[in-house]
C-alpha cells in the first residue's frame, strides 16, 4: 500500500509539472497517464544523470516490439551516443522470433539475470 501511495504522489507531481510548469495544456490528464504507461512499458534505460539518481530513457520502436524471454536470443543496450543497439547472443534460425530480456542490460553484463 505504501508503494502505491508513493507512486500516486509521484504521478500527481509529474502530471502537475507537465500541465502547470511546461504549460502543455493541450493534453488531458488521461493523455498524460496513457503516455506515462507507454513509456513505463516500452522505454529502455539508456543512461543516468550525473547524480545517478535518475535514469534517462528512450523509446526505440523496433526494440519495443521484441517479446520478452528469460533466455533471449538478443541483447539490447545503449551506446555512448544514446543510440540503442540489439545484437544476437545465440544463433538465430531464419524465421525464428527475435526476443529480448526486459531487464536492464547492466543486469546481463553483471550476471544478475
């Protein structure tokens, strides 16, 4: 329950920031919540800010359509210039589905996935 309250508070702060500070009043609260859901579901972490307390995220349409598989046949990762790359980590047969593990790529590099 505590997590839900924090999430709702953070969501409310972000919605108010977008509408009041950024003055993006052409969007409804429902629009903003929808976009937040799309980002939460499909965005990939590509870096961190200098204080390392905020993840920088990007939407990459091609990578976003890859299905999750715990033992995926690709790994997707950010490059230093914030481009996003996906590379095969197994032999992939013609016609085989390309899959990715949705955990952040650093978990793969450090053996935690």
